[in-house]
């Protein structure tokens, strides 16, 4: 296996030049974790285990920890020892894990055994009950301390998913990520250790992204050290008048928000029924009734930006359909219209009391938390002290640094376009597999995975514009690409070109590092599209002034954007009388939608009756299965970046370098503009190959690279070469001038033996034309006055650069002294000009008219 110069710990380039993540074993070897350099014992746990553990005869209890599919991960056994001085047997809990253990015994003999060993698995340790949480994805979770209590609680409350991380000191060793987005209630043991367990669990659950965290307020009638596996005091059951479950269930239902993190303002309380405010007693001393303010939500943290401004409050809640929501409310909104905050919450499914908006605003302004998060107003990558974090526009945060940042907007429903539906396997089988053999469709999907790589590679933003006739399949490619991140239709990921620069600026900031999709350039204002293109590619919005004239913070982003239209950028700008600049065309490169196989966008119908049938199938799939591919991709990418960012960047760069070398072999004179574009195509190819290696795109290796190359070559063919856009523009402008004015503005030298011809009289002359004998026959030459070259022929472009471009293209005949203009000593020219003096001319070969375009 060959690698790039910097050998990454998480990824490498294989012998075929394709991205290849390292296996867990290779990762350990890269870090030296599996090496037995000092003869010490080697322990390599293997999970899930291939067999079930057996309970030893002298063990009193056995608890098997399983994965989501029910396969054994490891087991814990309890042994009761001899009673101590207090008469209570001393218990011992030991772990049993399947794996490979190698050591040297006391006789000096090397032992190497694979099987069940009295060892613990690798940290973080799994939770007890992962199979149950997978089987009941919408059920509330009850967290207890210890496996024995979990078994008893499961019998008491079968409608709840009961979990535990193990004993009282197990919280910080456990993997809490399976509880992201779940509603969790903690039932602590009635002792100091139980309080500590609950306190640490609250912190761990918040870091893992639990939708809500509540803790049971234990009744005073419980004896010390009581847990759910113990008998309940008779006074709590009314002498068996009610069952234990009936006696205990109200404590779970009324459990308040866990307040280890939250300091409630005076008069406020949060229960499972909502937020309440109880006013102070009146002058008569009588208590006033509590006011229901809004439905229940979970206060997560206070937020502020890195400069200590932009303070807000991050909250979580669930709507009536049990969908999770999160919003970091800017605290400055409490001083605006009272209905603004309540209106946003209502729009996102959190009911609010119409007559209690003042109490809601007061709560948001007054509640305090121990937790502090840095608020960010852009989605995408953010660096924290704990590592990189990736924030999705819907507020979901991934990575080691996720606990440190929160996405803050003035809209509670921001990022709804980034919802998920179905499973990744459904998206792969119903949509992604049909891109194999279809270069435009495969390239669009590869571009969808490219946005998160911009920051890793330090690349600028840029875009791809799929252009073609109506019904060519352009929008189908956008729907497919949009389904990577969310709902693939115009109610989701697909935005319209028909908007203002200011409006697009806000969308760009919200979609940073993901994918911005703009459909139908033809519907846009031709005066706006050029400015929008420059703005999107330059990563920043307009500089604006505040109320007092001070500069306001500009919006910034990184974005790879995907666009469609029946016209190119140049044509659209031309409709408004504006001229496209080379920099704009480089920032938004056009790709023909027609793949040349007579089926529009497609080259392979995969057994479908026709191109329309395949397009309809992809559109339906994009509206049914979506959002899961980006989550899986980011899960892998954030881990790679956290483990070895330099190695990851080196691996991606190797892929891009290889793509550039393949598309632009050595020896081809290439402008910086073309190299910039080919590397953007190469980044898309790299992203696609990484998604294949992560087993997200169900394609063979190399498919994304082949698609990107086909689309790049289509762009290059349409462009007409690898020279700079300004140079191509210069050649085209001079060519057009000669084609339009060849006879009317160039005096024919030597015509009619020097006699005047009324029909050949030249008006507004810019030079002369003549025929020259060559080995290939007679050819035209056009001699242009230097002033006319600068002021007329090259009007609007740089005349010096234009001359050099024509010399490079072989159309301008330079002087032997190296100058672009040539001294012409011709009595014939002198006679026509009416003077005996000779002069300099820019001499253009007639080959320019029939040359490559």
C-alpha cells in the first residue's frame, strides 16, 4: 500500500490512488497501541462477540451488555462474598469480554488466546440496554444506577426504556451518544453516591445532546440507600391498596427539569406539563394561582459569542408529533415585540399562553445556567478547545467540540430543510445507485459531499452551473444532490435564483460548509446574477453600517453551490446589457446537462423504460429518503479531522493533485484560472471517493473520479482551451471586429492597380488589409494602427494583454525586436496614406477568422 508523504492516522491513498480509511487495527498500529515493545501483555477486545458468555456457577447475577442488534458486547457478573462487620455480604462485580489476550506466563512461556477473558472492553463503554433503545426509538428513557435496578424498573414500567451505565462511578466511562435526541428521566439512588451519579449523568446527557433531561424528586419517606430494586415502604402503597408501579409512576410523570445546571428565577417552575409562574402573595397574604406560561422545554445553556456579546438561551423541546426542536434564543429579542419569541415558538410546535408573553420574556431574560456555549451564526465547521465541531443549519452539532457551540438565529424553525427521512440504505438503493454510469448525476451527488472539505483544505467557494434545454434533466440532478442534506425538492433544499443579492446572502450564511442549490437562473434578474456569483464565491456579504454609522459585522460563509438554467451566466447577464467577466465565469463554471447519449442527463437508464421514467423515480426517492447520507458522512469526517487533520488534508490533496495531473498532463500550457477550476472538480471527485470509502455512496471505487473528469472535459471543450478567460475574450473580440468590419474599415492595399474605386472607399478606417503569398497559398493580413488598436479594436479590454494573447495564439505577427507592433516600411502603404513616412502596425493574420473558437 502506497501512501501520501504525510501518512495520516485515519486515512490513506491506496495503490490505485483512491481514498481508503484505515481499519481500527491499522489505526492502533499507526499509533503504536498494538505493539508489544516491552513484552507487556496485549489485550485486544473484539466486539460484538461471536458467542454468548456463560454464567459461572458461583456468580449470583449476570448482565449481558448488547448492541442495537442484540449481539453480546461484554458481560458483568456479581459475586456475593462473606458478610462484613455490618452483616451485609461484600459484593464484587467483574467484567467478561471476548477478545485476544497475549502474555508471558510465570514459566516464561508465551500465551496467545482468543476467547472470553476477565477483561473490560475498550472505552467508552456501552450502555446497558442498547437493544431496548433501538427497539423503541420513540419511547421515553428512564436512567437508573446499576443493572439490578434497571431490571426491576423495566418490570415496573414496561412502556419506558430503562438503561444504566453500571455502578455509581461509571458515568464518565460510558458512551452516551445513543441517547442523543431522547427524553431522559433520571431516578437516582437515595444516597450520596446516587446524587453524584445523577449529577454526572446530567452533564453527560447534555453533552450527548439529549432532547430533555429530568430528575425524579425522591420522597422523604424512602429509607436511606433505597433504589428501585428494593421493597417499597408500606405507607407509600397504602397497605397494598395500590401497586408499587402505581405508587411510583407519579414521581416520574412529575419529574422537574434537572436543575443541577439551571437556576430558576423566583416564582418560576418547570414540570412535565410546562413552565409556570406563581406571583407573590397579595396584600391580603393569600397566595395567587400559578400562571401557565408555555409547554415544557429543557434549558440547556446560556450562549454568547467569542467576544462576550450576542448572549442567548439554548432550549430544547418536542412538538405534538414528538419531533425534537432546538433554538438558541437571542436575549436581545426579549426587549423587542413581546409576541416575537412566542410566535417563533408556536411556529415550531411549542404552545405558549397568549396572555403570558411578558412572563415568558422575563423568564428568558432571568434564567441562568452553569453551562456556557459559544453561539455561532454560521453553520459548518467551528474550532473549539475540545476539537472541531460541525453545526448543521437545524442546530444539530457533531464532533468532539459539539458541547462548546450552539447555532443561534432569530428563527426557531431555522434549518427545517435539513430534516431526515428513511434510512441510509433506502436512499442508497432507491436513489444513489442509479448514478452509476451517469456522469452528470454522479457528479452532482459528489458535489453535495464537497462543502465540508472547503475548510479542511483552505479552499475558496465556487459553483457549478448545469445548463441545458428544458426537460433535459437539470432539476433531477439538483433533487438528487439536495437529498444528501435534506428533503430534495423545492420545499426543502432547492432554492430559486429569483431573489436579491441581500436575500441570497442570508441563505449562504445559513448553508455554510454544506450545499447551496439554486434552480432556474433564467428566472433571475440579469442585473443581479453576476453580483450574486461574485458574492457567493468571495465568501462574504456586503459591508453595512449600523444605526450610528458604525460598521456592522458582515456575514461570511464557505460554499460549493450547484445551479441550473437554460442559459449560461454570460447569456443571462447579456440580457441586462452587462458583460460577464472572466472571474465570474471561473467562479461559476457551466456544464452541459446533455451527456451526449441521446437521453438528456443520462447515459445509463438502469433498466428503466425511458429517461423520463428514471427522472421521475429519482425525484420521488429524493422526496422520500433524505438527509441520512450527510449525517453518516459527517460522522466519519469529524472523527477523521479530530484524530489527524494534517493527515486527512494530505490525503485529500493527493487525490486532487492526481485528478489535476490526469486532466491536464504536463506540457499543456494552462492558465491559473483553468488550474483553479480543475482543482474544484478534483475536490468534488475526492469528496465522492471519500463517500464511497465511508460506504455511503454505493458505487465502485473510481466512479466519482470518472464522473468529475467527464464533466470537466465538457466544460473545457465548451471553453475552447486552457488559456486565461481574459485572453480568450481578447481573441474573440479581435476576431469579431475583423469578421464584422473586414471590408468596411480596412483599406485594401494594391487594389485595382492603385485606381480609386467608389465602392471600396473606406470610412472610419482602422488600418489596411492585404494578401500575402505563403507556401500554403495567399493569406490575408490586417494591419491596424496602434491608436485604433487601443481605442477601437480593443475597447473595453487591456490592449497590451490582448496583443500578448494573440501572439500566444499565433494570430498576431510580432516584430523581430520583441514588440507586439511591427514597423512596416512599404511604399505602397506610404502612397495609400498620402505620406512618405512609414509606421508601426499591429499585424493580425487572417487565420484568426478560421481559427479555433
